[in-house]
C-alpha cells in the first residue's frame, strides 16, 4: 500500500468520510461515492417550513476540550468550524420513569454523580461504585483513550466484553429505579436486557458525560466540513453515485466499481461504509466465504425507529437545552417494539438548535422504537429524493396513526403542545432503510450481545484482498464510534503510531 494509490469509498456516512480524509491526508487518491442527493448518511438533514431537522444525530459526546472526539476532530481539521451548543451542564439528559421519578444526567462526573445522589441519597455508595465501574471499563479500550496500547485492554481481558449491562448494575445496587435511570438513555444504543454489554453503556455514557453538544442548524455540517477537507487534500466526494457492483481481476481483487448510471471507477482498493450484509449483497455472495456470509446474515440488528418532526409556531415553546427520555412502561429495556395498544412505550425528545432564535424552539424531534415488520407491506417500495417511488394512501394513514400516538405521549411532557405545532412530519423504518441502507432500517447496525461477543466483532479486512470495511458496525456506532472505527480502517493503509501521535498533540 503506497500513497498515490487510488481508493474508492462506497458511502459517505461519517465512517466513509473520516476514512477518506485520513487517507487523503496521507497522499492516497480517494473518491467517495454516495448514492443519495446529500452526503453524510445518518448525518443528513432535511428542511421544512424553513426549519432544519436532523435525521440521525441529535447530540454528540466527547467534545469538551481534550476529550476523544474533540482531539480527533481537531486532527481532522474540522473542530474549529463546527457550530455547536453545549447541552445543559446539570441536565443534558432528563430521564422520566413510568412511576414519575425524574432524574437528570449532568455533564462532568461531579455533576453526574451529584444529580444521581440527590435523587437516590440512600444509594450514595452504590452510585460511587457504578460511576467507578463506568470509568474503569473505559480504560480497557486504548483507542477510545487515543492510545494504541494500554496495560489492561479488552483484547487480553475479553471478560470485560462478556458482562451484561443490566445484569452488572443489578449486582451493584438493589434499587431498580437507579438502574433504570442510569440505563435511561438506552435508546442511544438500543439497550436490551439480557443482550446489551456493560462496556457499550460505559463507553457511550462516559462520552456524553465528557461534553454533550447539539449542532446549530444540524449535524450535516460535520459531513460538509469533512468533504471540504477531503477536497483540500486532493480527494473527491461524488453524490448520486449508487454503487451496484464491481469488476474483479482473475485473482479476485476489485479492479473497478460500477454505478447505477453506468459510470465506472477504477481503483487499487475499496472501502465499504455499508453494513457488511449490504456489502456482501452488493459485491456478490460468491466472493465471500460461506461461513462469513452466514454469520453476518444471522447477526441480529438493532431495532428501527419511527421519528416525528414538529415544526412549531413562532415563539410558542421555550427552547429546552436537554434531551428527554420518557418511559410509559415499567418494563424498560424490554419495551414493546410493535404497534400495540400501548405503543410507544418510550419517547426520546430533542429540540433543534437554530441560528435564528435562542429563546424558543423552532422545531422538535421525537424518536420511538418501531419494528420494521409493522411496515413490511411497503418493503418492496423505495422512495428517496433520487428514487422517486410512491407509496399508497394506506402508508400515509399508518404514519398519521403513529404520529397521533406520539403526540398524545408528548402532551404529557409538554401540555398543550398540539396548539403549538404548525406542521407534523415523520419518517418510518422504511425511510431509514431507503436513505442509509441499513437492514430493516436498523438504527445502529449490528446489535452487540455480551453472550456472543466474538460473533458481533467485524474485522475491517475481508476475503476480497483489496476490500476493507468501515462504519458503525466496526467498533461501535454513533459519531464517536464510527469515527474511531474509521481510524481502525485507515490503519490498514497508514502508520497508526504517526496518526495517534498527531491526534494526541491536541489536548
Ligand atoms: C434515528 C437515529 C438517531 C441517532 N442519534 C444519534 C445521536 O444523537 N448521536 C450519535 O452520535 N449517533 C446517533 N445515531 C447513530 C449515528 O448516526 C450512526 O451510528 C452513524 O452516523 C453511522 O455512520 P456510518 O459511517 O456507519 O454510515 P451511515 O450513516 O450508515 O451511512 C452509510 C452511507 O452509505 C450510503 N450508501 C448505501 N448504499 C450505497 C451504495 N450502494 N452506493 C453508494 N452509497 C451507498 C448511504 O446512502 C449512506 O450515506 C443515530 C442514528 C439514527 C438512525
């Protein structure tokens, strides 16, 4: 592998863009091919009524000075141009359980611990122990701490991967409400009892405790800035280029990729930002070992979501600088994913930060879990800006029914909200499937399972010698997770020590 060689990146999600930029900075000729009209994958935004709505990123952690994502974004050269708003120091997240108990998560461990102790004074000792465990688990992941090696690490101590989140907390406290409050932001990783590992909770919660931010006028600015830097380093990001296949050499390497419009891009290497299952479908099952294909296809993916986007009348709802996780069932982490009578049993509500007004919320997004199978009738239809398919009235009617249910739940959080809503828009699991191509519209890709850790680990290398993988399925999901995953992908091409040393300069 030599600088100057040509690398095609399929997909412009954060993982694809960060991989491309690191490689472009090291002299590789990169071209990113994106099927949509807009780059960024889940970083995409859309606008209605002159308001911007985020589709897949509502807040991001690890962005306080000196923290992991801050340092990586500094190294990538995008941090200084990001327009962000730090969330409420005392309540970046507010968790309300079905019994009405409401507890805030604060930024910084002191705040975080104090908020918990104020709500559960009788469990002060348990809280200290839980917070300690969260921090200890984070030390097992060197790259997360911008290191290549550490004395204790998950490779040598695989037992840290094999601990269930709910189960571990239950061993540290008898107070079930305390467990529910700590795991209340579980929709950030689609937490499930008996499945989700404790390390996932530790890495994600820790990153948000270390600086949670919203993006003013949307997270798409991250993708735009990455694209700008890729161009400055001689690379290209092309939109409306849906990769549909590849030409292979006799020895089985990819010589070029082919797009739906007939265009062809020659390459020395390919990096796929797609879910591994989609990558296999795209390049041909026969190119991969059967055991690998079977394993990838059998892996469960995280649940999909139904999103409601509310465009509000001017100056009606004061801006709230927190995210609300409201539960309507005691069965948290085991909620109903189907459209039952009680759906939705959890709502995640976030306000968009606008550059127009600081005092009022212009728009609000609400996310709920929903199983793709509820929309199975429309599985075969595709509708995006590039592929203008249609869906019949029944689809719109079902969407309206879902919206109504969510608005009814929202009334409990914001009484009178309906009168403040100018227009209500929504997206379904099929919308996500169409726009980002995750299987069944899965939010975060492959579901991590503490009982099957090795099965859910996806290597960046594949059986096709010049094909590599990146994106949320590599290390973990989220902007931080997919960014770290992209570094791992780039280490197949560039000197990892050099990159880490450069990132470490930004403290
Ligand atoms: C509803 C929702 C809310 C979320 N909230 C947050 C949050 O608040 N904070 C946070 O950190 N994370 C959040 N996430 C997770 C985060 O957005 C994702 O983990 C991350 O953006 C995934 O990045 P990725 O690199 O895997 O690529 P993706 O975003 O999955 O992008 C893949 C790209 O590949 C393109 N593509 C697919 N097929 C082809 C093809 N054949 N040819 C060319 N291009 C193709 C797609 O169009 C897409 O642009 C959320 C996700 C969802 C769905």
